[in-house]
């Protein structure tokens, strides 16, 4: 975005094929967005002051500004609350746009490092965020060491890993799928 | 529009009414040679070229001796519908108006038209190549204190129309539409806007373009602001289309004066009341329709012209006119014939005419609007303003002060 100290976005770099790619990745209503801003007024990302909040992401996506969107990590800050989807008057499903941008980013390995950690955790333990260091406290409270989820169910986890290996993860995972 | 050349005998445009050919006298070889040598150098349109088997006008409709003429008509009412004038691009130095690839929307309309100078083919005026990136700029001369404060109303929609035509015909063209904001009030207009977005036209809002610069490679760099991106933006375009303002036509102020119809501050003819008398002017029997009253689109112009036609019919068909009771009247025995009242009347209702062998003022009650200017100005107190005579006003004051 910044080039030679001048803060101008050059639309000449806009790429229509990126818009088409996003449409294919689930953001199929993207172009209908009229930038009314209803999503931005409810989005926790916007309220938290993230620079690229939902409305801005959709507009950049609509213009085909691939580099700007993929270089910025804002899409990964989405909390998936789906408030935007509930309020959007044009039925754009803004959350789907975020997901589409994420999918496009993953394809070219343009995501923040911690997303890969989350992905690895998801594959290994069945949770993107793996609760560690609570074993003792759980025991004290009379609970089993591990919660009764995928973490403590070896058989289910294996099945889940098998499912994941049949997805695009097989191609893009930057860690061994063993 | 200067986009291409036409012959000296032409039909103004295919939808012209009446669709008749005319001769461009200053450029016609017949007239040129007749002026110089007295002998005709060309009469092909009339006689054809018999040796080559080319026929002249089969209807024998060519009249070289035809002259412009004034036709006097006596009418009961007039509807003024002169239309508008699109603003020229020359005023906007920041948009490089000298560049042939910076054009107005009206010129672009011609380029897109199948009967236009390029036969409907999309070409840059400078080198005839097909533009790959087009930028359109709205509000050029509108919503601008330096030129016109008003919104020209139709630009947003015709920009979207142009975008739609382009995107349907050439889906690969990159199209950037710079708006201050997009105004799509009207039946089906918002749907049209969303459909145009779906076609892939890029809408940049809050983006009044600050500059269009010609780059050494012939591209036009357009600089604006994108409020949705929260960032200044720029784009290299091959063609820039300026949606210039709708202006009142030349001479409309003079025409208005001729009919005693007043112009508003922006130069359009003024209606008596925006809501209740939208086609009437301050002059009785003079009506307005279309863009001479203010910027408007085709459906609105048609609705207004039909309203004007109905108002005209209501006035003239009965064959009688009802006078207002509140009009001024001259007591001709008191009138000193000073003539002060005549130029003062905003409705041209007062004339001097002979009465008992002397020149006296006469107020035409059909024209008088009852404003009272003449009555207050008459030095001889010879004008009685019915409904507001001195006695009546004094009686009102007495009644009010009694309590």
C-alpha cells in the first residue's frame, strides 16, 4: 500500500480475476454490496479498531485488490460472530467474503504464522485452540484431565484426521500429515 | 459535436423531428460558387449525375431559393420547452480538457451510439484504439459553488447506463465510476444500480476526482479518494468521461423576459409554485416543461409536458377566461398619462391607449396578477387595487385598533 512514502492505492493493480476467484470460493454475492456500512457498525473488528474491517475488506475484494488484502492480516481477526450476516440488507453474507479471502490466502500461503499453528493443532488434537496447562486444575475440580472432546477420543480423532487428509489440506499443509 | 464530419446536406440525427434533410449553406458548393462566380458548381442533390446513372432527389424537394422565415401566430397559450445545454469540459483545467481522450458524457453517448461517429464502435478519439480502462467522473460542474450549486439529477443514472452498456458489450473492460455519492432515487433505479455493480463496474464513492493528468505514454492518470477504502486512489485510464452539468439553454433569460416569465438564480425558468403550480409561470398563459424548468430525466420531462398540455387545454378550450377579482383598475378620468405604471408591471398587463381623445393607461384584467405595484406607484392615485382600496384598508386598521 505504501510506495515511496505516498499513501495511495493504485487501482491499476486491481485484478478482476481475484474477484472471480473469491466468487468461486463462496463470496458469490460480493458484487452486490452497496457499501451501506451496516456490517461495519456491528462488526467487533471495526469496533476494536482494526484497520481493515468488514466493509473495507468487501470493497477491496470487489475492486480486486489482491495484494492489499493478502498482505494485511485483518481477515484473520474475524471472530466469526456472523452479526454481519444477520444484518446485511443485501444478503452479501459478509462473513463468507472473509472466509473466501482466507481461502485465497491459504492457497498462496499468505497467512499469519499462528494460523498454521492453529491448523496443526486442529489436525493433531481436533481443536484449533488447544487448551493446555489446565490438567491439574481440572483434576482438583474432580474432572477428567482432558475434556470429553476430540482430545480425549483417540478413535474419533483418527477418523477426523482421515477426513482432513482428503481435503485440500493434503496439498497445502506446511507440516506433515502423519 | 465535432467528433466527425458531416456533409453539406444532412439530417440532423436519425431520431430528428421532423426527419428532414437540410442544406448547410456556408459549406454547400452550390451556394459557395454562386456567391463567388454566379454559376453553380454542384447541383448533384437536385439533378444527380445522369451520365453515371445517379438520380437526383426523386421527390424534387431541393429548393435552393428557400429562405428562413418568421411565421407570426396568434395563440392563446405558450409552452416553453427549450431543453438544456450540456456544460462544456473547457472549464475544468484539473481534468486536462485539452486531451481528446477526456470527453463529456454527451460525446461518449455519441461514441456508444450505433448511428454515432464511430458507428457504435468503441474507440479513443485520439488514436482510434479500443480503451481497456475507462474512468467516469460525476458531478463535473454540479454541486460546485464555482459553477452550479444544484445537482444535475440525471448524471448518476446515465453513468450507470453507460457502464451497463459497456459491460454488457465488452465484459473485459475495466470501468471505474467516481461518485461523490450515488443518487438513484426513482422507480427501478436502485435495482439498475445493483445490477450494474453485478456486471463488474467498480464504484468509487466519496471520490470527487482531484486531477486527471496526461502521462507521457498517453494514459490518463485519475486521482481520487475512495471513502470505502479510506484511502486516496489513482488509476491509469485510457479514456475519461466527464458527467458535466445540465445547464439552462443559451438565451433562456431573454426568452423568459419576452414572455414575462422569471428565471431562478440558477438560470432556469421558474414555476409559480414547486408543488402546487409546477408548470405555470408568473405570466398567465405561459407554461414550462422539461429541463428549461430545471434538470430532470425523460420520464419526468414527459410527465411535466403532459401536465403543461393539460393546463394549456384547460385554459384555452372553454374559449373564455375567468378574471381574478383582485386586480387593479385605472380610473381613466384621473390618469395623467405619466406612464410610470407601464414599465413597472411585472406581467406586461398595462398599456397606454386612447380614451376620450387622450392617451390613458389601461390594465388588461386577463393579464393582471393582482400584485398591486401599479396602484402604489401611481402619482395621481388613479389606480384602484380591487380588494385593497384605501377605504378598505383604513376600515381594516380601524377594526384592528378598536379593540
